[in-house]
C-alpha cells in the first residue's frame, strides 16, 4: 500500500541552526509529494510541493527535492527562526482531484532563541 | 484570502450521542474532504465528496459516519453514535474544480471532538 514515514520528533534547535526533517514514502505509481505545516492552534497549511521526480519545492526558505531513487522528500532549511516552531507533515497523493492525501505522523519542531 | 472554516472549534459529547461537525469550504471548490487526527497519531483520510456523492472513503468511514452538503455552502460530517475512540481532531478540506495537476487541498483549522 501507499504510506509515508517521517522521522520521529520532537526536533529542538537553536535559532539559525540547520534543519532537516526526513521523509520517505512507499507508493504504487507516481505520487505528488507535499509538506504541510501546522502552527499552534491553526489548521494545516501547504508549505511546499513537488509533482515529479527531481522537482524541488521551495517556500519561506524551506526546500525539499523529490528523489525517486531513494523514495525520499526530506525537508531542509538553512537557518531556522523561532517562528518556524510548528508541526510538519509530509504527505503524498495522486494527481486526481478527490484523491486522499496520505500523511506521515508529523514532526514537531521547536526553535529557541 | 478565502479559507476553509469549521465549527465548532471544540465539541464535547457523551458516548452514544450524535454529533454533527460543520465546515464551509472555499466557495468555488467542488471537492470536499474529511480527515481526522487522533492525539499523537497521523492525520487519516476519512472521505471525499464530489457532486453530492462520496467519491472515495477509507475503512475508517463505516456506517456510523455520514456526510452531507445540505446547502450551497456547508459540508457536514455526522457521527451517529459516538464512541470513546472517536475522540480526535477532525479536519475539513476542499480542492478546486478541474483536473488539478497535483490535487492541492486547503484545510480548515479543525474541530476537536471529545467523547466522554
């Protein structure tokens, strides 16, 4: 079946540190890959996406590259801020409206000043 | 910027009671979804809805669940007889019409359901 595996959290970093959150997937076919972020008390917001192999998604200083050979979509940021503290979810879906998003368990990031 | 809204933000109910969770999707969207997240676990798909019909559902979405679009704006999830294990955060989402190149879904803030 289709699934997403994320590294366990919480991840605790100091401001300006480098961030990596690992995500790997298992899928039959060619999914699109997403990172969603959930700030405290808010809903899920799309952070970035990649729709085919070797695509790089980027937004707000975050990046992730769709690696088909390693079935991975790791999230990175060069210098985190306190405001990046949130829960990050890796997800996949197939390119048809109405199709379910399949999420990983989420990784909590806590950034201190 | 248009957004998905959900009410209530928190619902407390007794086991065995019926609950209705409400969502207002983004106005020009045609695909609607419900997901849930049990505390500490992953976000799980429940159901998707299009053109007044269920288009896909998970094995979680059993006979105690139902969805409805009662008017032109609301999308509801009904749980007929709640169980303790239904306690979770329930997220509504919607996506635009047409064949999306990547099926982006826009999420609401969630309703926390607590079953006592």
